[in-house]
């Protein structure tokens, strides 16, 4: 059996260069369509000869443009931010490294009649939500900009007596 066609195909594939594409559906469904792509939206001239059978061509009225961002938002909805969950049931001090635009979810013990007081640099991580499930307080923070900050958490009674504290050294990476 000759290996020349296989070797020739491998060389051609290596020399072809990078391909830039994005598919937002399954390959089986995508390959079932007759796909037509243009790199820019053009406004047709009135005297141009456009074939009547070009079903993919949608004329753009003169002076108007196509809002590609609005189309992309409809086709590709925004994904929820990834979540990093930490249980701080027993740890008093912890170092945390979190990527930008992630949600940091903290699980803290909270007895009845107490609450957690938070102190941090909200320019780097901002509080998003707080909820209580049984004896667990769940706090969520979103990383906003790259940098480092400390998150101080104090569990206090109604008369401001501190029962327990937690400190997180947080580094938000780009």
C-alpha cells in the first residue's frame, strides 16, 4: 500500500495555516445548512446586479448599519459567571486566588441571634448576595478588577460581641 497520498495530505494540512471559525450549534445541524458568510455588511447599490436567488442576502437600507452585538446577544446568551465555593466552617485564615469575573461563594457557620459583618475593598470584590440555610450563612462576592485585598468577616451578637472571625487574603487575577 502506498503511503504517498497520506503523507501528501498530512503536509497539505500542516501548510494550510490557521482557520478562524465559531460554531454555536451541533456539527450535525450546522453541516445540514448551506452556510454563507460575509466579513462586512454592505449596502447594495440600486444599479448592482444581485441575483434574485440569493436567499442569504438581506439588503440594508442606505445610511443604516447592522447591529452585530444585538444579534450576537440573541444568538449567544450571556453565560452565568463561574463559581468558586469555599467552606469556612473551621478555617480562620485563608489565601484565595480567583480569576476576574468569578463568583466567590463562602459558607460560614451562623447561630441564631448572630450575624456576619463584612469589611473589604469593594473595588476589587463586591458583595452580590447573602442568604441563610439552616445554620449556614452563604455569602457571594464577585471579582471586579485584578488586584489583592483582604476580606474581614466577624460573627457578632446583637450587642456587638464578636464570637468568631475569619480573614481571607484574596488575589484577583486577570
